[in-house]
C-alpha cells in the first residue's frame, strides 16, 4: 500500500521535473519512480495511521494560511529588531521549557517547526514530550504553547 | 559572462580560499571550504558552463564538505604547527612562488575568454556545434562530447573514481569476522538517540532526492547533469539517511557486499557497452552499431541510447563509491558507528 | 528588465559578502555553519536570477533545485559533529598559535 | 503589469534579505542570530522566487509553466529544510554548551 502511494507521488514529481511527455521518457519515469518506491517506500508514510490521512491533510491545509500570517509577522518582527538602533534593550532572551499534549510524531514535528516560524521563538530540541525553546523576549515566552498547540491539536487529533 | 558578477564572486572566492588555509581550526576550515564551493558553483554557472556548475553543486554541497567533516570527526581538529621555520618549508615556498610567477606570466598568452579566433573555437567547437544533433540527436552538446566523442576519456575518469573508492577501502577498512559483522548489522536499531525533527523531515526529503537524482541521470541529454551528478546526489541521499538515523540503518538498506558489487557493476556496464560494440564489429564505444541489437532504432538513436546506458553505469558506480567512501571514512573503517 | 535583474544579482552578491563576515570571522564554528547555510539559500536564488539574465531558466533551475535539496546536508553533518565532540574552541586566525587555546 | 508585480515582489524579498543579513551581523549572540537567519530567509526567498516564477511566465507555454512549478518546488523544499537546519544548528550550539546572551550577563547553567 505504501509502495503504491509512494509510487504515485514520485510519478507526479517526475512529471513536474521532466516536462517531456513522449513514451520513452514516461517509461523512464515509471522505472525511476518504481525504483525509488522500492528503495524507500517505508520512509514517507511510516508512522501514519491508515484511516484518516486525507482528513488530516485537509485539516492541515486549513492550517497553512494561519501559519503564513505568522511567518509574515515573524519576519517583520525580526526586521524591526535588526534595524532598531537600540536593539539590545529590546530583547531579553531566555530558554524556556514546557510539555506538550500532542501525541503523534507528525504533530510534534509540525509544532516544533511552527514554533521556529513564529515571531521570537525557536525550538532547540524535543526530549520526549518536553520542548526546549529559545525565546527572544519574556512576552513571547509567556505566549507558549498557547494558540498554536490548540490549532495543531485539532489538526492531528486521533479520533 | 556578466563581468560585474564575475568580479565580485572571484574576489569572494579568493577571500574564502585565504580564510580556508589560514584558519587554525580544521572544522572551520571545512565549513569555509563549503562556502568556497558554493561560490565556485556560482562562478561557473555565471560563466555559462552549466554542467560544470552542476557537478560542483552536487559534489560541493552534497558530499565534499561532509567528507571533510567526517575526516575531521575521526581525526583531530587542530592544525599541527611547528613554530620554527625549517629549511624544507622554505624550499617549498620558493618552488611554489616560482611556479606561480611562471603561470602568471604564461597566463598573458592565453586567448581571451570566448575568443572566436582561439584554436579551440576555430576547428573543434564549430564541428561539435554543427554536427552533434545530426550525428547523435542529443541536444546537450556537453553530454554528447563527454559520453560519445571522448567516451574513452570519461571511462577512465570513472575508473579513477573507482580507484579512489578502492584506495579508501584498502586503507581504512578494518575487517572483523563475518559472523560478528552480521550480528552487528542485525542488532542495529532505529531511532537511537537521534533527533525527532531532523529525522522526520529528512525521511520526507530522501525519496524526493533520489527521484531527482534519477531524473538528472535520465535527462542528461536535454538539460545539465548526467551520470556523475545524478550518482553523487543519489549517494548523498544515502549519506543523509546515515546522518539522521545511524550507520546500521543504511547498511541494512545497502549492505557492504551490495555496495561493492554495484561499484563494480557500474564500471562494468560502461566497459561492457564498449566491448559489446567491439563484438558487434565496430570500434570500442562506437554506439551506432548497437542499432543491430536494439529493436527499432536507427544508428543515430542508438548513439543516444548508448550514451544513456553508460550514464546509468557511471551513476551506479559513483553512487556506490560515494557511499563506500563515506561509510569507511566516518566510521574509521569498522562500520560500527558513523558521524 | 535585464538591468533590474543584474542589479538584483549584484545586490545578492553584496549580501553574500556581508554574510561572509560571519563565515570567516564569526567567533565560533556554529556561526560559520549558520553563515554557510544562509549563503546556500542566497546562492539558490542567485542561480535562478542568472538563469533569467541568460534567458535559459530551464537550464539553471535544476542546479537551484539540487542546492535546495542538498544545502542542508552539510549543516546537519556539522551539527552531528557536536553530538560527540562537545567542544567549540574558538581558535583565531594566523598560521601560529598565540597560546594553546582551548585545551 | 506582471513586470510591476515581479519588481515589487523581488524588491520586498530583497529588503527582507538585507534586514536579516544586518540582523545576523548585529545580534549579540548566536541564538539571537539564528532568529534572524532562520526566519527572514524563508519569507524573503518565498517572495523572490515567486517573483522570478511569475516573470518566467511571460512567454506562456507548458514548458515555462513547468519551470515555474519547479521554482515553486524549490520554495517548498526551502520551507521544509530551513527550519530543520535552523533547529539542527541551534541544537549543536546547545549541545556544546553555549550560554545564551542575557541582559544581566548571567552565567547560570541553563542545562542542569
């Protein structure tokens, strides 16, 4: 099953890459996608539950606009800090730790990378369910885990 | 050539080169060397030689710096400096400066960049430019020159890489008993003490990387790339897997025996296609004769397909050798524990 | 339009120059790794800009794609180094040690 | 029209690149520098590459569309790879025991 999913995904990727639709190149594409699927079919969809993958993807797509807004905010925040003449007065970095309620690996990774993308915070590491996060100021540090975890919990909840 | 970019990038390259040799910490030197290779790739693509730039991109970003880091990892980071200036060093300095000055003087006699009257572009290049499509039906002239017109040369380039792999194997590999080795491989587990985020993201990227590598191999006729670049990227995908999981995971996927076999097979495919041509009654590596055994191909298309065949051989050989060099280098030859 | 892209290319080169300050002098090794990572991203974009100047983007986009995929192998390899050898030892420049820095 | 859009996108992206580079040079310690490096680059490369992909669609054909799609694929890979690389570098620094810069120049051990 994983083999077929990987094969289809890889073949789509090949179509975008190749841009040649004659029989010879399409055959090469089928062979290549099959080879990659054979080599690493266990990599892409390893620890997903079988049933609600599509639901998960659709919920994740709804999450994307929000995270894009956060990225824009984060960039403006960094730009403001970088160009501010008295930047060192504004920042007050600290490392904070908190536990998460997200269970799945995907959810944790998505949460970690979302933390990295939002203003003023970067994930340093995940130890089991504990996140170590570097925050630029106390205000953003207090905001964690907060809204984002709620949203991601809705995306990756197991029901 | 865009001279403004040329000037800036060249200056930066020289800066990086000086920094690389003068920094005392070898890990830093390896990393600055990575920046150097980025800039080198930029310079080549900016001068219009896309294939060379691609090679530098694949080798420099994919494996070159990683090999350096693996070597530093297994040895030491400190430069050994003796504080006295001994005479042998002084002689070396003299010799190097002398040769440098001679080269600088000789450099003035070279033809200008892209000079239409230079010997190379008067006879050779026009021949390739006008005849390549008619003779081989391959749009990318660089590929046809590499794999067909001077295929003999490229075969020995592959052999050189193969020899490098054999040399690394011969110097570094420390053997153990066979049973012991099998046990060690079987005992390897995943998810040991590795980072969840990096592991998860890399797992998503590796299949795309492998497919991209195969695309590069298959489309060497139409766009930059070919066997060498594709093979290096394919090897780099396994190296990435090794970095994010551990050595044993990769060895389960691609055991050492298979690896050595594939390395040999790659070179054998190249030489075998050449021999096949010989058997069919033409010159060594004259692919047009392959139309006798390939169904429904004209001699011209046979040349194109022959080139694809040897590109595949080169890719397999390069991939296997890159993985072999890396596993031996990063584990100090005992295949216990990688970087 | 071509002049505009040329200006963008030169501008990106200047930014690479600024980043090289961190790569070459940056006090610790980790600053250097970070610098190389940033240079990699800028190189990816610069490659496509060059492609547009030459009007053959289809040739250059493959190299940029290779960079986007391969750029961070170096970063990960270098950061793996610190999982075992937990020593930053910011050594200076020059061909001689001033004193035995680090250990 | 497309030209104007391209120019605006690229200049905005360039501005973000510029600001993050300044940030990388100015921030006091490497944790803070990673904030500049990791975040600014993503949006900046997104804007610039989108601009370039749009400009590439000038002479519309299927192949040009595919090339633009490839450029957007680069954006996708940067989105996946960049936060991961940021995290990897930070983890390396944390592992090797770099203390974050704080206002009072405290040197307490954060890692117990």
